């Protein structure tokens, strides 16, 4: 009976808020039902056994990135194969993706009659994979007449990949909701942020995939939560002597799929560029609220704090190498769902205090123009409901950058240029951007990635050597990675910071 209930829970999570057209037949029909039943009836099997049944390989979290690169390499090969068949421009492909995404968020499907070649479909799905929204886009386009022009081998591969992504996300969600009540039973107040809460707002929850889940706790509850995690098969990935000092500790479920980051703070306090953002959330544990997801009541930030955090989290990634359209979808759906309960004047004051108000206004401009944001339903303030800030430059930057601004290694390495520029202004200094500057950072800036520097700062040269080795390795294994490109991208993105008044012009 318990296994059947799990299956029913997964099926309920797949039901859209708005019904699709009656003539549409879901691409996840029979195979997805079969996969869900395999999961629901396999509580005694390891995830390795389950995944062998459906041709998946379970591997460490870093393999999630490698797997995504293999998918993109596959699209590259198809792209070159079909490139002589009249491709649309990349701008038109981006517009098509945004249209399909908007339809998905509204619970509908596109109605494209024609106009897309085999190569266009390949480019569209490659871009969707870069932004980790492949299941959403496939759901929105599979029944349109134009999809008949997609190569059968591409359709078959895409369908399999989309089903696997949704299935894996369903399994992760199930494992998290099994673990969560055990934390609460021990007196903890773990606040789930981003992934699980945002996912529940989508028409099809598990189409919005997450690489990890984020749980925020008061620092004094860490020992209790750590004990519960370990007792339930969650292994910490950080060295044992760093657990108490680390601002966040990652865990992976042994013989499972769940990956959780346990946070003691929302932003790395040692960051010169955005460590101060934690001050905007003083007293947040006194304002926690609860939401019910698949019958499980979970703590989360108040709706005002949560929206404030979602945008500032995107802001943090923007100061690095960027963020993707999926994060904008989270923000749009959250504002539209809980807008009436959000203290908008407080939110605006908070953003203005850290020079993120122009950035936030640009995000809402993108949501209104390209996604499904209804300014009136979201109760947006008048100056954000009106087109005060143009978000088109920000939109182009995030579309070019991929889900976390890591579309290529040159862009990824450019992050230290933008971070250095913001940090220098906060300190009243002139930024000195160079490749050497991005590698030979001070110990404080590297403590998040190399925790041993907190107790042993004299090991800074070791951290530098590690960064040089990693950089050289990435250069050897990437065709889109050189210092000149990184500098060019970095300088262009610094101009974007100026455009949205994040730094002085």
C-alpha cells in the first residue's frame, strides 16, 4: 500500500494546473508511467539497480556536469550534420525557446505550423539543454505540426533524455520528502529554499529539474541535522574537520540520487562582493512560514524574504559569470503566486541598499515581456509594473551564458573580472583586471573553495597552484577557453554592471 501511495504522489505531481489541449498526447505517457512504477516498487533496490533498468548511470555530482556536456556534444554533432538545411538565426532560435517556455509556464503548448528545419530543432534543444529546461521545452513543442520536421532519431533521443530527467527529479524529490520529516522530529527547523519550493509552482513540477536541494538552518542546529543526515545515509562531501566552520556543507545520499547543500548562511560571508547581503535577512528564522508539498509540510522563508533571496541569488550569479532563464522563471512564478503577501516597499528598499534595484526591475521587465508575469496579479509596485528599466541587455546576457553562466570556459573564467570590479568599488579602489589577478586571489576570497585556508592561510600558494593546474586542464579540454576571450567577455559584462547601476559609470 505504501508503494502505491508513493506512485500516486508522483502522478499527482505531474498533473498540470492548466489542462493541455484535448488533442495533445503527452510524450511521457506509457514509458514514463512504466518508469514511475519501477521506482515505486523498488524501495528495496539501490538506485544503481533502478537506473540500470532504465539505462541510466548514477555517479557523483560532478558527473551531472559531465553528463550535461555529453548531451551538448550530441547536439553539436547533430547541429553540424544538419547545418546546411536553412537554419534560423540564433536570435530567432532564442525567441522560439522563450515562446515555448512561456507556453509551458501557462500550461499550454505552442502551435507552430512550419518554419523550422531539422537543424533549427537541434539548435533549439541544444539551447534548452544549456539552460537545463529541456523537459519544459519538449513538453511545449512535441505536438505542434512543425515538430514533424524534426529528425526521428533526434525526437527519440530527446524523448528519452526528457523522460530520464523528469524521472530522476521525481526520485530526488521523493528522497528529500522522506528525509525532511526526520529533521523536524528532532526539533530542527530546516528551511527549504529555492528548488523544492519553486518547483511546486510549475504546471509539471518535476519538469523543473534541480541539481541539488538547498536547506537553510540556524548554525546551532547543525550538529543535530548532521547526525540525522548521516543516520539516513547522507554522506558529507566536505572534510570532517571543516564541517563546523563551513558556511555550507554538501551531502550526497549513498545508494541514492539526492544531493543536498546544508546552509548556515544564505551567502558566503567571506565574499567581498556580496557577503554583505546576509545582513538583509537578519531575523529570518523568526519569520519562517510553511508550505505543503505532496502532503509534507516544510519550513521555508517568509514570502517576502524568499523573493528577496531568489533575486539576490540570481544577482550573486550575475556578479560571477551569469545565470539562466530558469532562475527568471522561478522568480516570475513566485512573484505571481505570492505577490499579495509580499512586502514590496521593504523589498525595494533592500535592493536599493545594495544597488540591485535596477537589476530586479530588469528581471521583472523580462518576465512581463517574454514570460507569463502579470504585473497586476503579482501586485508589483507601480514603478516596476511600468517599463522603468529595459531588461533586453540582461536577457541577451543570460541567454548567451547558459544556466549558471557556464556556456563556455572563457565566460566562466571571466567571472573574476566582474567580481574584482565590484569588490574594488566597495573598497574604494581601482579594479585591476588581468588573468593573473583572477588566479592569484587573496586567501579570504578563496576560503569558500579551499576551506583549509581558514585555519592554515600560509597554504595560499598551494591553493594558487591548484587553481593554475585546474585552469590549464580546462584549457586543454575546451575549445572555447582562452585568456583573451575571458578578458573580452569580462569587460563587456562590466559595462552591463554599469548599465544597471550596480557599479559607478
